[in-house]
């Protein structure tokens, strides 16, 4: 039985490239969403925060250093 050939999911990018890029895109969207929640300090979500504000002020790593490290690892 011969395998069936399907059209690519999107016409502007191959399925192989999409398979490589999509996990990275999903990671960044997911991370930016949680960063936005942290910055907005939504009152009813603050009770579920893992690290309180005092602990965050002791963090010596800047946001730009974290972004550089993540980009380097990807």
C-alpha cells in the first residue's frame, strides 16, 4: 500500500520547518503570558504566586540576562 501524500499545513512554510519552529514559538508565548501575569499583579492571582515580592527583589539576575541565556540554549 503506497503512502498518501498530504499538502503542507501552511503554504508559506514547510512542515519540517514548522515542526522545528513551533515548539520555540509556543515556549515564548507561554513564557510571555506568565511574565505578563507577574507584571500586571492581578490581585486574585497573587495568592498563588510561588515567589513573593521580597524574594524577587533579592534576585540579582536581570531579565535581559535570562533572555540571553534562553536564546543561547535554544
